[in-house]
C-alpha cells in the first residue's frame, strides 16, 4: 500500500508543479510520470538502506534521462520535464531545519543540516550532469553513424 501512496503523491506533486510552471498541457502527464520515475528510484534505494546522497544522484539521473527521451518525443525543451521531475528530491525540509536551528541559536546543528543539504543538492546536480554527458555522447555516436 505504501508503494501506491508514494506513486500517487509523487505524481500529483510533480504534475501540480508542472502546471504551476506552465508546462504545455500535452506534456503534463509525462511530467508527472518523470517525477514518479525519479522518486521511485530514490525511494527504492532508500528502502535498501542506501544513503540519501547516492539515492538522490541516481534519482536525478533517471529524471534527466527520461526528460531527454521525452524532449525528443514531444519535440520540446528538456527543461519542461526535468524541472518538475526533480522537485521531489529537493531537500527543502532539511534547508528549513537548518534555518530553524540558526534562529534557535543552535549553530552546530544548523551547520550540519546546511552541509547535508548542500551535499544532497550537489548529488542532484551531478546526476543531471552525468545524464547530460551520456546523452551528448550517445547523440554524437548516433550522428556519426548517419
């Protein structure tokens, strides 16, 4: 039952954000599915006791690859699918806790939260960069064959 809950919540959150960011109507469901794919990769890895940093990397990598494929399919920019799809990974709660700790004069704790937030954010970026490099390499090989 938890899996269904995770799928529905990640789909609705991603779909809602895609609508807020004014993604084209015909791409809204695909944006939601990209979010589900990325979140489920992250969720499955965390269930397997994988830390949030590599789980975020692989989740964002999956989002970026799916966004590349859908961008080709719909003939739209990749960012239409990737921005909404990445939202479930953003460590906003952890950044909030860092700010809350600062306000509460708990500077060591806030530094721990802020550092962890930065590392997770960096892993999300690295997942995107790795997918972009891989997609460019595949495109070069493809264009060299033709």
